C-alpha cells in the first residue's frame, strides 16, 4: 500500500507516524523507575533489615523538593537485622516513577526489605518490599529461618500451688532424718574404737 502512494502521500503518511510517536512518547514519564527486580536471595543479602508487619498509617511529607511517604508499621516477625521494637517507621519515595512504594494501603501485611540510614529505615520497589503473600514469606523463611518477635516475651514467673489438705511438716519431723544419721555415725565410731582397743 505504501508503495502505491504518491510522493506527497508518502510524506503525509510519514508525518502522521511521527506525530503519533510524539504523542505516545510525550505521555511516558520523564524519569521512569529503571531498577531490575532481583531474586529474593539477592534482596535478602542486600537488605540491612528484613521483617514482616502491618501498615497502620501512611503519611505524606515533602522534603528537598520531593514527596516522601512515611509508614507506621506494627512489626510481627524479624528475619534479619536489628529491629527490636513493636512499631517502626519506614520511609520511601511517594512516586512510583522513582521506584518509591507509593501510598501503601493501611491494615495490610507486607514483608519489608529495608536499608538503615542512622535511625531511618528506607525501602523501595527495587528492594523487594511487597505484600506478605504465602510464596514470598515461604522464600524468606527458607533463606533466613522462621524469624523471631521484635521484643522477646517476658519470662514466666514461677507459680506455687498449694496441694489441698497438705499440712506443712513440723521442725522435729524435718530434722529427724538428720539426727538419726548423726546418731548412727556416733555409734559406728564407738564400735570401731572398742574393736581397736581389744585388738
């Protein structure tokens, strides 16, 4: 069909194609996220902390001309790193174009792969952070074990239960076995001395 067009027709058709390409390219983000999502094994090695938890609140903030998101997370299991509190805050870029996590919905469980910068935990889509589906949790536990709670459980206090109708033993009854052993020892000593004198 293109070969049957006149020269002017070809030029018009080419101009139309270029215009269409310009429209499509103009709609693409200027700085799209270019990271390549790696395997879970690589992500666990690169992360400073790996833990699961539920997002309870997400807050948008602006700093340095960019928008970031801060997530309040109730920590459930710690698989790697030094997270030792029930709740933590994780920050990420708000824009998915710059590999940020965006606005994570509340009351949903995630597995976080974070980097530590001072007291701040950061994450992005390249790190591996994702909803805590069964397959992802299985992969993490296969690599890092079953994890542990962020705060160790308090040691259980000993509870003494009194047996019904049990009466405490009196002091003479408690001391009787010891006294009997002492007397038996003295008698044995006397017998040995007497036998020694006869010999």
